[in-house]
């Protein structure tokens, strides 16, 4: 597969069904296939509103010649949003990044991540951050190869969160 065989572009509302499909595949890959993932309608509502909760790029390839469907299909996506740090100002957060295994090692992942990084640069972001599962050696190597730093080790950060249940309990206490 050559770089001309795929396209990286901004997601469109009609892509949300395919993005939801790929998110389910990512969840299965991460051992979270038993968990409910976001639905197509929620993706569309959250990404294509006046003040979107996230933005996304997609990787698109031509459909298989033997496929009954013509056109293209999505094989990867990158979901990101902007946030702010009082120390460094504008930050891009890469929430999700996935390319289907059959389409890896063809430059799609690198092109997708580079396109997100370019948006960050054009938006005057001072850094891009993301998390990666500690067992995902393939992804860790990919990120390091492209200049990503593991701040868990280098800067001694811990990631914390409150799920909906904890948020409710905390605010009602």
C-alpha cells in the first residue's frame, strides 16, 4: 500500500457510524470489549456542535475490489481536543488513536499522528499529550520512535480520574 492508497482527512458527520465501529474494535484490542462504547449518535452530537467536545481525523482507504460496496472505508481515527495549562498555555490532548491491525506498517498511523500534530502546531499548542496502556509495547515503541516522551517515568506524574459515580458522590457529599 502506497501513501496514495490512503487519505487522512477531518471526520464528517456521516463518518460517525464507522468511527463507532473502530472504537469497538479498539476496546476489544484493549481487553475492554465487554464495556459499552459510545454510540454513533453521541459521537455526531458531541463532535459536530457549535462548541465541540472533540475533533477527529480519519484514515480512509479504497474498499477491496471484491467488496460489494464501492467507495472507501475508514481504517483508523485520531480523536483530540484542546485544553489549557497555566504553565505552558495551549495543549492538545490526543484522546484516542487507532489503526486497524491489517493496515498498520503502511504509514497510515504515522500520517494520522503527524496530521494531528500539525493541527497542534498551527493552533499554537505548546505540547500534545496522551496516555498509553503500559502493556502496549507496540504503541509505546511507535510513540517513542516519533519523539514521544514517557512522562510517567521522566516527570513522575500519576494520572487520576473520577468516573460518573465518583463525580456524583463527591458533589453530593
